[in-house]
C-alpha cells in the first residue's frame, strides 16, 4: 500500500529558493507568518553559479553569487523560515486552502508564492556538462563580462539576446566570436542589432555552424564548432563561452492552473498576483523584461508583502465583513476622494442610530482593493449590507443616509 503523506500547515509556502523566493520568504516570515520554502536543488538558484556579480547594490567588491545568496539564506533562517530540500510533485492552487505535494509530504497553505525560476537552454554538445557555470560556460553577460576583460569569448546564438549581449561583451573582451547556424548575413535578431553587430570591429562571425563539443582541462579553453554544410570541425580557442539560445521557465506543474505566456512564463500584475487569488509569482519565472538578481529581489519583496496582505484581508473578510451574528454595513471608500470621506460622518450617524443591532466596518481602498475585490466592487464609494454571512444589498456611488437606513431596517426584519 502507498505510504500516507504527512500533512503540515503553513501560512505561506514558497516554491523555489533563488533570490526571489528567499526574499519573499523573508518578507512573509518577518510579518510573523509561518513560512516554508521548498527548493529541489540548490538554495540560491542559478545566481550561486555566477563567478562575480558587479551590479547588485551594496556589494562593491564584486562577490560571487554564492556569497550573496548565502547571506539571504542566513537572513531567512534568522526570520524563522523553514526549508525543505525536495521536489514539488503537484499543486492544487484554487480555493482558500492551497495544497503543495512532495514525495512524502502534503503542505497546506493559505498563500503560495511561485518562484521556480527557469533554466537556460543548452546546446547538448559533447562535454557540455563538464564546463557549466563557473568552469567556462556562462549564461549571463552582465554577470561575467568584467571577468573577461581583455579575453577572447565565444557567443552561441544569433537572436536578440545573443547579439545584444555579445555587443555588451565587446566593451570588456578582446574579441567576441559568434557562432551562427544560418548562412552569412542571416541572423535571428532584429535588423538594427544585426547591423550594429556586423559593424562592430570586435565581433567575428562563424556562419553555418553549431556547437559540436567543449574541450579543456578542468576549465574550458576550446569550443569545437561544426559546419552544417561541409561537416568540418572548427576549433575555437576562448576563455569563456556564452550560450544565448533560449531560457526555459520551470512552470510545467502549473500549466493547467496558472495563466502562462506561449513561452511558459507566468503572467502577473504589478503586485505579483497570478490569476488565482492568494497565489503570487516572482523572479525569472514570471513574464518580465529584465532578469537579474536585483529585479528578482524586488519581485520577491512585493510577492512576500502581497501574500501577507492577502492573508490578513482574507481573515478580515471571513471573520469581520461576512460575520453572521448580526446584519452588517461595510462602507468602502477611497481616502483621497473628498466625497468618499464626507460620507464617513453619515456612517457614524447610522452606527449611533442602530447601536449594537448592526456591525459597521469602514474599508479604505487607497492602498489595497483586496476586500472590495472579494465583494466584486470596482467603483467607490460603495455600501454593502450583509445578513447571515451573505451579501444582502450593494449600493454603488449613488446613495445617501436614508437609503442605507432603509436597507438596514429591511435586513433587521
């Protein structure tokens, strides 16, 4: 018989332990929420393999990525974040209780943060795995450009990322040799980038080629290219090979529940919200323009804060707004709107008139529309009358004290 899975409950479960996931976990744990971070491989993510990071604020000595992410992990542990080094097998994200399953455990959470990142597409040429990341193959020009000052580098690919990153590398490298699988003059990038690259004196192109193998003792020193037309092998001496042939987001287990782009990235709004309430995404796994450690940290901060806000608003909605003990009046307003503020005086009069016969709540949407969204209210001010834990009446914009008093008397009878 299959072994019964152990069930654990958390406020927030973060899936993915890169810079984004670690930051989200730090924010949620700091808000005194029980937080679990699940990472299947290495806490710190791809950033841990980066030899030098020059563009992360506050670290002027160009530390290794591992140094930065280790500090993040220590901070998360100090905040009380729990870690599980295992693979997530399935998720059920709809509803108030989210379920995240691993081989041995079933984790139930009020909110889930998806920070699973992605993985660079690789060439699958011979010996490639021997030189990944800090042994000669890189996937980030911004991270490793300075370390290649005055050196010869190879770039694999001819799309926008490959050519633009290749041109960036010419600011540092002695020579940038680009392997292009198409005929001479044909690239996959936009025409402006192509024209600029062809005119760049530091860039050389080897046309009609794919990567055949990687060679070198301990560290890469030669990329062997293969001519697609002649089959000839072309050994290219270099210090580093940069691969820019695509990026694969780790979203396979979310595809039937979370809205994704055609490329598989998660769609979010600026609050890192996905299409499912209480589920947030951050870092390289979401559709975004710039994928860097700095932007991942920013995403994670928003996602962690948003998860905390969601849980607080959800509890308020269920236990306060939709209470069943007595009829309720919830006045929803925007504090920066003068008309909305003025009606607060009328709300106080109504509260004094009915006394303890009704429950009165005031909700300001200036900073968050979480509760109004749950009530499907998009225009303000609004007044919601509840009875027996259900919405009894809604009044949007055009109402007055008399209207609300009449509605409450009806709910009391």
